[in-house]
C-alpha cells in the first residue's frame, strides 16, 4: 500500500492534490500541534473538508500532545485510520479503544529513538503500527535505515502470532529506499516529497507500489 503525504502538497489546493494521487491506497494527513513536534500544520476542520473532497481513505497521523482528548474526533469525522504517538500518552490501549469505538482503525506510532519492546505485548490493541524513519515534524528528510530492525521484529511477531496489523513506515521513502523497507516487512509506505515532488504524482505512486510489490511478492 502507498499513502501519499499531503504535507508535501499545496495546502491551498488540497482537493486537487488529493485528486492528483487517485489510485493511492490511503491519503496520509499529518496533524502537528507545534508542541509534540516543532511544526504546525492543520487540524480537524481541514480533515473534515478533505473527507468531503476525496474518496481515498484518510490516514491521520497525529503528532500531537494529549491524543486521548483529541484523537477520537478524527475517527468520528470519518477518517479511516487514526494514528497517535506512543510518546504522547501513558495509556495507548485506552486511546486505541476510544478511536475504534468512534469508528476508525487505530494506529500507534513510534519515533526513531523509541523502543518497540514495551509495545509488543499490546499489539492486538492496534490496527496499524507506524514506524517513523525520520524525526517527526518535517517532510523531505533522509531515511534512517536503523529503524528497520524494529520493522523486522514487528514482522516476525505479527506473522508468528497471526496478528491483523499493518506495518506502516513514514519518512524518507522514495525509489532509493522503498525496497529495503519492503524487504524488512513493511505493508504500507508513506511518501510525501517522493510523490508530490514528482512531475506526475499518480505515476510516482504506481512506480513506488510496483517496486515494493516486486520485493514483497
Ligand atoms: C513527517 C511526516 C511525514 C512526512 C513524510 O513528520 O510524518 O508523513 O510528510 O515526508 P517525506 O516522505 O518527504 O519524508
Ligand atoms: Zn506522517
């Protein structure tokens, strides 16, 4: 699966930018609050408008403090998947339960420096596990291959226990890096600058998907 990140799109033309990546599996929307990360993007009203402007399922990546308070409304609004950060809450399973109760898939994200081990025993509470391959906050950064150890560990655990969880990766994914991520076991690839920086974003999505599929089979 390929999820273009609209962080690299033209914010004055989001409906058109969503249309530019038709055929994508998810549309990745980065919500930043200028507290959890040193950047500010968009919030619920913009997500609500986007939901009315595209048929692509919306994948909300909440880089915000207090997700227990702010995450469920994104699910109520109709986002397909709502991911929050493990570092932002003491009770990730409770947040996931509220997101699911509000009608969305629930995702947990971990920053590059955050260990996976404390979360391995609660994987069943989530539908997606988003491994950050850059420090969250900005698009266009370089891929950090060292996070792929966490992806391999996840892949092994998910396959061994037959868990229904998607492994998603976010940050620095492009034609040069997607294959190593696919080899490690990623299911869903977020790509911002590699898609919206291309002359033909829809074609870039297809090319990335073909590269990943050739590896994953
Ligand atoms: C970064 C965001 C990413 C970002 C990825 O904090 O979470 O989704 O848009 O952008 P690229 O693909 O350019 O690294
Ligand atoms: Zn993101």
